[in-house]
C-alpha cells in the first residue's frame, strides 16, 4: 500500500467532518448578518453565553437564527438561570422556534440562582420533562476538557462528566492543540464507560495574538506553545495568522463531529472551510 493510499481514509474522514461542522458565534451586534451572508443554512450555529451579555442575548440571537432556517444551538449556562420557572420559560421559548439542540455548560461567574453547575441544570431539565412541565430538547450537549481545565482537577472533571452523561447526548471539547491528547481522552472516556459521541473543538483561522489570549484564558496556552514546536507546528502560527489545518489532518479516529470556534470572524472561518474542502477534494481526485 502506498502512502497516498494509506492516507485516503483519513482524508475522507476529515472531509466528512468539514461538510457539516458546528460554528460557534458570539451574541454581539452584526453576528446575525454575518452568519446570514456567509454560512450555509444547513450548518448548525451555536451561540455562546456570558455573564456580561446575559442569557437574553443568547436566546434572542438563537431565535433570530432559527427564524432564518439555521439549526441554532444556544449555550445554556446554568449559573445564568434563576430557578425552575425561569428554566421552563427558556425551554418553552426554544421549543416555540423549533430549537431542538441545547449545549449545557456551568458558565462563568457566580450563580444568580438555583443552579451552580451543569449537572444541576441537566437534572432539572430531566425532572421538568418527566413531570411534563417543559419540553426536553431532543439533544443535550455537555463540555469536555481533553487538555484539562485551569480551575478544576482531572479527577473532578471525570466525576462531573460521569454525572452529566445520564442526561446528555454528546460532548463538545474545548479548543484543542494536541491531537494525541484528544485521542487519549476519547480512550479515557470509553474506559470510564462514557459512550457519548465526541465533537472536537478547534479554533478557526484567526490573528495570532487573539488566539494566544483566548488559549491562555481557557487554560490551553501551554498546549498551543508546545504544538508550535512539533513537526508541522510552524504552520499553526505563521505570519498570516493561525490556521488549524495541521491539527485536523493529525486528528485520530473516534470523532463524531467538528465544533469550530469562529472567535468573532465568521466570514474568514467559512472561507477557510471551503478552501480546505477544495484541497481535500483535489487530493482525492489525484490518487
């Protein structure tokens, strides 16, 4: 078997992931218009949630995206939900516009109400659905951390993930810079008895300094610096900015989907996706 033939399955798998990634966007002015101009209507668009902007900004943009025909996925931050009545209202709003997929996270900052973390909110959603008080979304996602969390130990992350899996349907990882760490982590999940599909998170093309600031804030800055020193790592942070191509081509198996952090530049992310898909298609034709 030639090297080209051996690489064919990996190229095909990557192309499949790139045909239907999830794009993560910010609930800020101009995002709706930028998504509408550049993102195909069949691609899922997830909307972040922060204490600074509040949950309302996330819900409003989610509703607007759903009205435009996008499979919109709000980040439902537990610490921004006041109580079960508030949660019921949120779930009813999402159900009314056909939103069937929700990504549940703890959120930053102190809790404003009854839910200190994602397990508590997931349990409440399950209880409301069981009592037929509110609709449970068809799909509930949770966060995973292949490269660790700056404020939570590995053992605590394992316990939380195991607790959340009962009420969830898939995992989305933090943005990664070490493909081997992702592969090891997926294997670790399976050894824990967690069968949930894994969508790996990767930053889209972005300015180098912005990427370093974001990576440092979420605790993977050291991983990014390490990745730069590895074979092919120079391509990650070249003069024109960061591109994730080398990380994606090195990604192992067991990945169900791709979650792309657009970091405020949806147009550049979609251009990059189309360019990489074209290149992969060309490689396929030339075999």
